[in-house]
């Protein structure tokens, strides 16, 4: 597969091979080959990259701002008299949790965005600067994708926003890939690492509690390792999302974010959809024409439904 990018690294289009790219763009195939193998630009406007699988790239054909997000937090430190089934009261807590780092990535862009506490900030348990930077990113997002985001990341982020007297960011839709996995698949584990292994992706970086302990001491090397660990989680998350996307029944309708007059895929925004002849989506009283996206494989229904009564069509109504 050949991916066409602009000079800033944004993905423009995808092609099955160099021949297809040359034919559609009206270029010489040798130009595409040199661009791929020698990292050259074509006409000073485009670059071409060869990938082995669609999951290796993030295609965003919609105007929706889709953000992948992951956070890392400090542990709660407390006095305790045992290891198992302990009731820890407020007076036993030495220090509460706070944010150590965050990582984020826009769908369709190559680079990750991230931030981590400085040694002084973590010693003082001060994550206000971190949260202000994260607020700016979240305020721009329209859809936020996180693994266990509804149960962990978003409530944690909201808590720290409130602690620092920050207003809520602009509203956004949420996609929780852990929730999708639990509701759609049947796996022994719904962890991000388990999904990455299942799909054949590079997984999370290996680590243990020692990394968190060293971070709490203000170790610069440990803090930088934590940031990169966080970044890798986001890269894995994006691949898992793209793999799961056509199976997401309640995926936000990306058609709402565009002004296109043509029918597009509500999952990925692609215009490459085909009508499924004699295939329909049925509700209790209305049936809709069925479409399939050639890019992501998701099914969608037409915008006008056909109402029947006593097996006779009586009207067509908008969805």
C-alpha cells in the first residue's frame, strides 16, 4: 500500500500500489518508486510512503478532530498495617494521587504530543502546569479516544481540572476502546496490551512499579522514560482503534462534522462507499438502504427510510 502525504506529513490519500498511484495522479511510476525508496518529493509538493498494512497508518478523511489520549498518575501513598484487604482511612494518607504525564495524538498526524512533570514539580506534587497544557488540547478535541477512558482517564482529568479551579473544556464525544472490546469481543482480557497482541501490533513498553517509585523521587531519567512509555500507549491505542472501528456500533457519526453533499462513511469519513444491492438495514417499521465503506469496511445505512404497511411501500422518510 502506498500513502500520499503533503510536506507537513499529513495523509492525503492511499493507493493499493505504485501503479495505481501513478495512474490516478497522472505521474510516471518511476517517480513514485524513487519517492518511496529515496524519500524524495514529487513536484516539490508530495511524499509517498509504502506500508504493509492499513493499521500502520492513521487515515482521517473527516474534518472531525479525533484525539487519542492516555495519562499516567502518581500512586496514593499511605500508612498501612498489612498487605491484604486493608481499610485505609483519610488520616492514614500521606499524599494523594496527581498527574505525572499525559500523551495525545491527532488521528491523521504522525507526531505525538506529550508533557511530563519536572523533578521540582513532582517533588512538590504540583501538576497545575501539566493540566493547563492538557486543557488546551482537550478544548480543541471533538472526539476523544482512550482505553478505559470512561472509567479512568477522563474522571481523573476532570478531578484535577476541578482541583485547579479550571473550567470544563468544550464538550466532546468519547470512545472507550476497552468498553468496545468488552461489548463486542469475547476475550480473556480486554487490556490494551492483550488487544495489541491479538491484532499483531507492537505492544506497550515493559515496565514495573520501580519506574513510578523513581519518578516520585524526581529522577529525570525515570520521568523521561515515563513520558515515552505514555507515548507508546497512545501509538498502540490508535492502531487498536482503527482495527476496532468498523465494528463500533455507536461510533460518532463523522458525517455530522463535514459539509459534503455526497454520502460518506460515518465511521471514517471516506467517500469510497458502495451501495449493497438488495441489502437493507431494518428497524421495527422502516428499512434503509445498506452501504459499505471500501476503506474501513464499516456498514452504514442510507439517510432516507422506506416505510411499509401491509407489505406496500407508503413513503420514504429522512433518517
